[in-house]
């Protein structure tokens, strides 16, 4: 199946959004593993950021069947 340029762009945007979620999750992981006693105050903001980023991933999956 030959994907159109539009599909390629959407897949690129989707991958970027998924990477953003992973990066935020990585920050949370690093805090929990290494600096929880100092940086725990960052967790609520990071949690909100990951929820926002993940909601975009979910919306894209719902909107574009080829992302399933």
C-alpha cells in the first residue's frame, strides 16, 4: 500500500507526539529513580503534561484509522 503524502505527514506528527509522551514519562522516571526527595514537587506539572500529550495521541488514533 502506497501511503499518500498526507498520511506520511500525519504519521510523522503522530510519532512526534508519541515521542513527547515518552520524553515526559522519562522525566518522571528519572525523578522517581534518582531525585524524588528533591524534585517531587515537579511531578504534578509533569503528570498534567503527560495527560495533555497523551490525549493528543488518543485523539489522533480516533481520527485516523491508519494509526491503529
